[in-house]
C-alpha cells in the first residue's frame, strides 16, 4: 500500500477540529466555526472564482486563528481563559476576545503563525493564505491585486462580524443585530464584501445557521473535497501542537514519541510503510488529552486514584476521535494500545501479548522512554541509561517487548537522541519562511 496515493476527506479533518471543542479552547473554536460559516456564506453571494471558492472561504475562516489557539495554549498553559473569564460564559455562547488578544497578542503575531501552519498543511491556495495572514489588516493598509484585497477583507469582516455577534449576544437578540448593522455602516469594506454581508444578514434562513454553536458541517462543506494523506499528516501536527502546548511538561512529548517510534520501526521492520504508520500513530496517540482537565495535567505531585482514572481516559478519547474515520483505522489500532502491556496489566482494553503486534509494542516502548526522559511536574527527566534501566525492569516483568528494548538500547549506545527544544518548529512544520518571527511567538521554547 502506497500512502502517497491515498487521500483524506477534508470534512473528516473539519470534524476532528470540531472535536477539539471539548477542551478549554472551546470559545476560540466556536469563534472559528462562526467565521467559517460567515465567510463561506458571503463568498457564495460574491460568486467569484471557481466552485471551490466557497469551500476555501470556509477553510480560511475556520483556521484563521489556529495560530492564536497555539499561542493561547503556550502563553496561558494553566487555563486559557482564567485572565478573561469575566468576559466568557461557561458554555461559550457569549464571549469577548478583545481582552484575550490584548493580554496575549496585541500585535497580532498569531496571523503570521496561522499562515505558517496553513502553508504547511497545503489546503489553501496562495491568495487565501494571504487572506489569513492579513485578517487583522485594515482595508486601507492592504496590498496586492483586487482579488487578494477582496479575500483579505472578506475574512477580516467575517471575523469582526463573528466577534460582534458573540460580544453582543448577552445584550439580547435585537441589540446583537443592531450592533451588526452599525458595524456594516461604519466599518471600511470592499463594496462586494459589504453587499454580501448585508444580503447575508437579511437572509433569515441562512443567517439563522450562523447564530448558534452548531457547526452544521454538512451544510457548508464539500464532502467530495479530498487532500493528500501527507497533507493530512500536516493537519494532525497542528492538532498535536494544540494538545502538547497545554502543558510545558508535554511540549515535545508527542513529537518525540512519533519520531522515536518511526526510527525504531525503521530499525526493526525496515519498511517505509511501517515507519510511516508508526509516525502517524505516534502523532495520534495522545490527542485525547485535549479533554483531560488542566488541573490534572498540571498537578505538581503524583495523581491520586480518581485523577489517575481521569488521565487514563485519554486513550479512550483518542480512540473515539479517530474510530469514526475508516482511513485512520490502521493507525488508530496502534495508537489506542500504547498503554497496554504484554502481561495484560495495561489499559484501557487489558490486552495481552497474543493481542499485541510489533507496531503496538514499538509504540509502548517509545512512549515509556519519552515519558521517563522528559521533565514532569513532580520530577526531572531521567538520563537515557537510567531510563533504559527502568524499561529493562519492565521487560523482565513481562510488560514490554524484549526485542524492542534491545533495539532501543543499541540505538542509544550508538548516540541516538530524540530532538527536544526546537522540535515544534522544525519537526512539526519544517522550515518556516520567517523562522525568527515565529520563534518570538514561541519564546518559551527558544
């Protein structure tokens, strides 16, 4: 099987992004879907370009703030909205993003970060990428050709409309609509964008789908639109970033496990396909932690019985996220077994050696080694040889695979090291066009 020939439905990726609403990021993700719906409905009215323009407008709106999601997790890892909780309702129905932007990114660096992430994902044409980059740029400062200016202004206006809806909804429905019409009367817009925005508000049926938290993906997304599997991997990397940045102690955990699992597979199984399966399964294995409460992730001491139960549920949450998508079946089967043990003492399925293939065994060792060698709230990371000693003890007690341990031990003796500090920049997204600017965003890493 050559995964380069495989493709993934964009609708599957959108549904995965919607699953992230179970986390503390919920208000920002609700906002992202608001902007996606407004952008696509306005583009439908403008009617420029080819038949994919409505979808591209949707995707641009959906991911315009993906850099802000990552930056928010990085800057406020102990609770994204603690500093602005007075402005955000518990259910995400009414919120004000202005205080968050002021505290975290008053210079709108997140626009550059969103652009860099989306450029690697390769799901948007260059003119829509530029629109994401410029989604906080006033109309009078926009440069480029007429189409680029229109698209940038479109995402900017959709963003402003979505924020106005959420800020004013607490005042009541009539005040919310009044605030929107005031915005359209005063805010600088390209004529086509202004006309489309007014037409949308006057369309009671379609605008009704904007005014709630349901993404209505089936109404807005072209389900026949596919992207290449390797582009889908770049999307997974972006989702992993949101999970790992939730805690300074997991900053490079997922990428480290994915890289080590890939390299172990390359050493032991020696096929490109298995190496790729292990890398993708490694990326997926902890995505369910997006649901783990921050107070559990950041507890400075060891977890009690009840907290440990909550933590263990992340494997089930990962399985639930991906089991809906047949294209991910082979990877899900591996990712969801990373806490199983050969003697049946693992979780959540309680599988034994006869049930666990080599891929699962590789991921288990990679996860344990990474967890032992990285810093945690209650201890410093172990040196490689000390970590190998712990794994050897687990092998001797029938929990982990001997052959995988021997392969890892030989790799470490030969000088193998898992990347740490710049892994988010280099391994996740490759070489950015402007690495130094993004490093300023990730100043806690550098």
